[in-house]
């Protein structure tokens, strides 16, 4: 079942075309990894899906982007961003405590009462595999967490507002192997409840966690398919060149 559908998507900044006629779907409860060299349009794609480009006067979009079979231009922006959460390469904890970081979104949605908020905080931190590490210091500063813990905090903060899709833009780029493994483990477990779109320059990570992989190059979607197929018998020679390290 398609959670996100993209049809003939062209994205331009001024006269520069960043995405060139891209079409694909993201299935419900899958992890779709997007790989490709620099300047291939990967981050622009995520920003377009979440409408983070809305205020950029240079941005132009042609084509169709649908979430739950509904064009995203027709969505209330706040609702779209709750439904399609975004986690960036650099974790950005909010000023304040670990508890307040997780409770921030639910409070904006009208969740009140200490018990209700505490339940949301615990559920979200458990889902992000962070609860056992921070349960005794929920009221200390989130800025004191390690980089890997801060990234999992951002995942928990996203989960707290009940999204349906979680998009990640290089979430492990600055993390050590142990923290990376923890985030990958969380993704694999959480896909039972959420749909993931992961942009990564780490092809080994894409091979480990993905159900399907999409390879982008110079703004074009070159190939999309099951992970094993893309990594072992790619249909396009450019995909093979990238995976084998001959281009990048």
C-alpha cells in the first residue's frame, strides 16, 4: 500500500533544475533508503515532501506529491509536518530538560496533565531505545546527552506527536558505530508502526536496514528496487559504479 506517491516531480531553484521528473512510491511500513553522490537531489526531495521549501522564493515545483493519496499542497501545513516527521543530520535538542523536549509537541497538541505527559514521554523514549539510559535524569538538560543520545532524543520527540512517516537525512553521519547501530536497531523495530524514508551516503547502512533502495544521480532517479536486487544485480551500470565505489 502506497503511503507516499511521487509522480513526475520537477524541482527548480531559479533556473537550476534539482530534481528531474522523479516518480516513485513509498510503501506503508517499509524503510526506503535514498542513496547517491553529492548534489543528486536527495535532501531537496525530503524538504519537498515535508514542504520545508514553502517560504523559499526561488523554489518551484512541478508534478504531484501525495501522502495518503492526498496532494500535499492541500494539507494543513502543521498537520502535514506532524504526519511526516523530519530528523536532520545534526541533532537539535530544544533548550530545557529531556522531559520537556519530548513533551513539547504533545503540549502544543493539547495534551495536558502530568500523568498523561509522563506516559507519552516514557512511551516515546522506550520506542527510541533511550528510556533505560535517561529514566533517572529526565529533568536534567537535554544538552548534556551524548551525540548518539541526542539523535535518539530527536527520534523520540518525533514519535511523541504520533507521525505516520519519519524521514531521516543522514541521521548517523556524525555518530560512532555503537550509536549508529542503536539507531538502526530502533528503525528496524519501529517500522512495524511507522514508514521510514532514509537519506544516507553510507551504502552499507542502506544495505543493513532497507527494504528497498532508490539511487539518485544528478537529480534523476536512476533505479529503485528491493535492497538485495539493487546491491547485487543492479539494472543500471551507474548504480553498479556507485555501489562499487567507481563514482561517488
